[in-house]
């Protein structure tokens, strides 16, 4: 059967409006392989994974009659010529499952194969009849014939072993023959010789395997120009060196900078986003480009390219990776406006259309037109080359500004093209938009995404959102990065809640996902807002903001411990596997995470009330440990090391926000 004929038959099968010719019906697979997971949109997009991850595959596989089936998973990386395989296990009711581990970064593929296992079918019937006392002499002859035919169609060592088995069976008594047929050695030998009748194969499904940091990382965002002791002196890359030890000691491993490129002068914004800038106002770094250069260049006041390289190297020595902002927007002074005017939208009066998000206006920014006649392919390739240029400077992670306002085909091409040569590169989508678009960005290649976590505050909201992220299709295509704040988002919850509120959000973010991030100032509990808005007063986007990171009331030590807990507990290094348990108080969120091998089990209780003590009876999930309701377990407070013994399933907690508004406990069996 050729692939073309089979495809024609399958197409005809799915076309219920036309009769199916017998010639095509005979080409259709006899074995059905359905509802395979993990799969995204029928295999149109790659399932996300990280190196070393075990991929758990399930499928419904069945055929007519009562014959036994053999089902296996086949997989390989795109760089391998040969397929690996592993047998799937039948769970009953047509369900099968199995797993395999992906070890290398880059594209992988897997499929499911199934066939009628004639020898297994024979053994199944033989065992039933023999147990029931039914005569089986004819069945034993049929079995010996199967072994002989298998020997005849094979050569070499396998042929000799099958001949030996046939001879051995021929000399045994009936009961002994039954035992020999049913022995696992016989099944293994016959499996090697199997003709695999009615072999059926599922479609081949893609998997995108990334490095571990795509799933587990802690991000810290700062403006390099604010690393100074004087708002009149522009901070530099060299100044950032002084911050590296503290950022490392807080437990972060990604240090993210907003755009570091030259900033335009035309329509430059002043303090608090005012339309008129003073002579010393630095402007928004998102107004990219001046006569000094564009996205490939460095803002002169930050330092030289060699200064940047030294900073990348110094950060690596502290266990930190530098991430850059990739913002595809231009100031009105960007060189592209003169070099490539056809890449932009111009109005009938000859002026250029600036960016808007009504009622907000960004007069200092203009956007490119990806589908302008002059932009294809030049603009697309230029943007790709900019990313690759920074990769060559040691940058392996990019936070992409507003990717949902750029074409999806562009991202699908750019990300795949970059990662074909540099599979270690990670892309974070800064997308606050509709769920479908956020999921689609993950499908086309984004490693991580900002989330709605910022606006999920109640127990019901958090429970619903965390649960959704653990379910299909989100779990296969979307990795949430729980940023607690950004330069653009000063969450309303933090405006009046004080230090306890910052600890609440930090605990939810660090424990809820393997990926989390914070913008500089969060550790100081900064919350001054523009009245009536979730925006920072005196926004650092428009001015230089020196900080004293030693001021009283900071939560630096708590953040460091939260990150330490994450590193020491594998269960916390992903957003997956989160389960909510009963805590009878709507102001307390209570959930647990357990590592895949079951060895690490962490329980988290967070009070959502930053002002009042909250109490609740709650359940220990003893059933997940296979324990009775009156069992004894050991608890350990991971914030302070205190240990105790729990007796039974129902327990009591009291959380006081003036002390610590959350509890993080490791549970073990005594």
C-alpha cells in the first residue's frame, strides 16, 4: 500500500457525503488509533518539553474481534536517523499508555504503531482454555506451527533460537508445552520475529525540546541606567556589576534589561509620560533608535559593546543569564525611517503614523508594517539577524514586547529559524491579550508567557486559573511566567496592602509556577501609584530612579528563601502537578505539588488577607500517599526549618500576616 493510496482512502473515509469504494475500503487501517496525547491541534504545532523530561503518552487503540494487540511508541530527535521504541501498556477499555525521555534540545517526533500480535493472541486463548480444562492438543500444534513459520522467515541467530524452541516444544508433555508457550522468554523471542500483521501507524507528532531554564527560572528586571546614586548621573553597564551579588543571593538566575538601544529625541516623553521632555529627561527606552543606531546598537550612556560583553561574562560568573528586551518599534529618529521608508505606514499628508492604544498615545514610537511591499523579505530578515547578532554576544533569552501585535507567521518563522541553529534560545512573550492569542503564541514557538496571574486575587480566581494552566490544551503549549509586577503594571492589590501583600504575591508566584519574575523595587514594597490607575507614579520608564536596597521593611531575605525552597524541591520547579486541597476558609488558598517520582511533596497555604489573621481546618492529602485517615506524617516548615508530627488527616492552621502570610510545608511519611 503506497502512502498516496492510503491517504486517498483516509480522505474518502472522512468524507461522509460520498460512497466509499471497496478498493479504498480495503486500504483503510484495521486498527484504530485515537485520542492520542500529548498532541496540539492534531499535530499542527509542537508539544513543549525540556531536556530530560519524561513524555507520558496515552491513546485509545483497538480493533475488531478479540485478538491481542501490540502497541508501541516510536520517537527520535530530528537529528537522529534511527527511531527509538518502547512498548505501551494496556490499561483496559482500549486505553494504552507509555512514556519515553527526551535528552537533547531541538525538534523531536513521535508516533504510535499497533498491530495484531498473533502469538500473544494464541497464548491468551491457550491460557484460558487450559485453565478451564478444555483440550488444547490442536492449539499446541498451531502454536508449534507459528514458531516454525517464524523460524523459516528469519535468518542467523534468531532462526537458530526459534528452531531450538520448536524442537524443545515438540519434546514436551502437554502441560509442559503450555507453560513453555506462556513463558515470557517465548513471548520476547516471538516478538522479535513478528510479521506485525495489519500494522497501523498514527500521524507523526512534533515535540519541541528546550533547555531546563525554559521551564524553571527566576527573573529579575532592572533598568541599568538607574543603577546610580544620583538621578542626575546615568547608570552604566559597569555600575550593574555592583548589583550582581545581591541579585544572585536573592536566588535569581535571569537578569532582564528593558531595551538598551539608542533612544530617540523626537517627541521624547518626559516624567510620568508627559508629552514634553526636559533637556535632561532620558526618555523611554522603548523609543528605539537615533542617528547612533537602532536595534543592533547600544545606548552610548550605558557604555560600550565591550562593557556589555564584560557584564554578560560577569553575570555568568554569578550564575546569572542576561535577558534582553526585543521590542519591534522605532522612535521617529530610527535609521530605518530614512534607509527603509517602505517599511512604515505614512499618512496622506506625508507624516508617519505613530503608535496608539486608545486612550494612550505613544507619539515617540512608530511601528513597522510587516506586510508592506518593501518589507518582504527585507524587514523580516533584518529582525532575524538582529536577534542572532545578540545571541552571538552571549544573549540566550529574549523578552519580546507585545508580540500579539505582530503577525503570527512572522514569529513562527523567526523562532524556528533562530532555534534551528541556536536551540538554547528562549523567547518570553509579553502578551496581555485574549486567551486564544496567548495560547497561539505558545504554539508558534514562544517558550514562556506573561499571564493573567497579575489580576487573579481571590481564592476562586486563583483556583480556577491555576487549574486551567494544568489542563489541556494549556499544559501542552503554554508555560506561565508569574511576574508579580512590571514597569507598566503596578497591581491594584499592592497599592494599600503593605509588606504582607507583597509577601502574599511573592509566595503565590514562586510556589505556583516554575517561572516567576519581579521588577526592581518589588523587594522594597514600592507601590506609589498614579491615582486610579495600575501604573507607577514617577515611572522608571521615563526617569532615572536610584534606590536604596537596604531600607527597613524590605522583603529581600524572604525572597531569597522562597527561591532557595524552589531550588531544593523538584516538585516546585514546574507549574504542572498542582492540586488544590480542602481548607475551609475562603481567604486561604491551599494547594500541593508532588514530584513525578513521588519523593518530594510540598504543601502551600497562603492567606489572601494582608490585614487580619485567618484560621482554617484543612486536610492533609493522605490518600495520595496511600495512607489511612488516621496515619502519622512528618511536617517541615521550609521557611524556618521547624519540624513536627501530624496525626490524622484533618489539621488546623492560623496565619498571621504581621508575621508571615503563608506556610510552606514539606510532608513526608514517618
